[in-house]
C-alpha cells in the first residue's frame, strides 16, 4: 500500500536532521487565503496556487455546490490521521494492506446560527473510527501504531487542544 522503502528513510532522515538542528523544528505554517466568490461559496488558495472550494447547504442560503468548511475540518482530520498511520507504519517497517479513517461529529445549529449563545458554534463531539490491517503485524502492534499516530496527528491535536487564535481586522 504505502512505499515504506521511501517513507521510512525520509522520516528517519528528518528526525536525524531535526535532532541536530532543533532550532529549525519551529516555523510558521503556510497561509490559507479564503475569498468569498458569490453567495456562500468560498475559494481557498495556498501559496502554490492550489485551490479548495466550500459552500453551505441550501437550507442556509448556499448552493450546496461544494463541501462545507465543517466537512473540510472532518476531512482534514481523517486525512491527517490516515497519513500519520501510514507514516508510523513506515517508521516501524510495517506494510499496511488497509488504512481507513472515518470521522463524524455531532453539532447543534443553534450555535452557528446564534440562536443560543450557550451552544458552541463548532462540533459538540467528534468520533474517529479506524480500520487498519497489515500482513506482517499482530493486532496489538497495529493498535499501538494507530494510538501513536492519533496522538501525534497535528490536526487532531489542534482539534483537541485550545489553540490560541488572534484576530486582525482590516476594514477596506
């Protein structure tokens, strides 16, 4: 499934390099710039010009022409968890035959719509379901691999931990 001959050595090299140059471990992540296109459709670009589009459901005035930003959060969490599972497997020399992460969440629209300020605007809970298998690893090893991956997933960490957010407003 994953090219462990390529991924494992790359990660080992990164770990070795950062151990020798710890000052380079902290950096500013690349920006995501979102622009309102029309209605509730938004286009987000990265510095390389890659694009992600979002829209909202028709029930709140969107066109339902693209996934919502909330779905993108779940997608980012699922993708990052899956990536970290593959990375950890490669680090351990385990060839995965399957790695699938399903994320769902429970929300209450009273929060996002401002109907009740005591209700959070974001998800009330998030559930992660992982399906993983490998030819050369026992169930306990795979369980520990998944637990390590979820613990080290940066998107999962950002969702679990209160990350400080600053706000600058430029009125044009």
